[in-house]
């Protein structure tokens, strides 16, 4: 059953961003309609600051009021309130805490990975200015974060409970991004339970339609 709604939102984002993908997956799972505005925040002519003063994506504009919401965690939680389809964030209690901690862990892995990647490829820094020690430090955080995901998941079919939640969406988007940007890390070989979870998630239309790249 597809929920038909008036298009009242515009999402500014990049198809390679795990944070943007998280919001897009939530949109799909909640059956919400929106306009997508491809945005390269690193382009010389980007005007993202006119939408989000932090110069980041995702940014969600509510077309009726013109208000803009950021970042991905705030957007995802807001979107979960807009449709009764597939509740992704529990209302309160320990279940809600677990979902939010999973999301923070997944986003933290992405944060560290992004810092490592920028140090290695950002055109505003010369090769002589790059720090391999800094890259190694951030990648160590990535590997520790993924190991913690694996420990927390154990043999469970989902990150939290018996259905897909925002926890699983955040983890799936993070793992997909790591495979896309850091194939050399081979997290799949090191953590078979996460690989099984990821394979299951990627079969969902919401994930299949938002592969990075």
C-alpha cells in the first residue's frame, strides 16, 4: 500500500553520502513523497549555505513554510512522525534508547571515515600537508566502531527488536558506504553477522534504489 501525499518537501543531498542515503531510505520505508535536489557541497559554485548555514547535506526544506531541517538524525526522527507506515523510532523507554545509540554508533563510524577520506583526497591540501597518522587514527575508530556493531548485533536478525528500525537503516547505510569508499577494510570478512545483515537489507527496495554512487 502506497501512501499518497502532496509533495511538500525538498531534500538537498548527494547520492554518495551515507547520511543522505539514511534519510532517503527512511522516506522510502515511510512511503513519503519528496523532491530530490542533487547537491555537491564541495563544488566551487555550491550555494548550499543559502539552505543550510553549516554547508552540509542532508538538508530538508519544508516547501510550505520554507523552513529547513538538519542534520540526518533530526530529519529521520521528524519523518518518522509523518506517516503511520513502518514505525522506525520507538516513542520512549529502553527501546528508543537502543535505537538512538545504534544510530549514533553508525553515524560516528561515518564521521571518522569521512575525516580519513578528506585527509587523503581533499584538493585543498597538498600531499605534503596530509597526515597519515591522522588517517590511521580515524580508520582505527572506524574499525572499532564496526567491531562494536558486530558485538551488539550478535546472532539477532535485526539491530533492535524483530523488525527494521532506524537502527538497522543507519547501520546499513554506514556499511554500504564503507564498502563503497573503503573496500580495502574488508569488514565483511571480519564480521560475518554484519555481512548477513547487510545482504538482507540490500534486498529491500529502499536500499536497492539508493545504492551509493
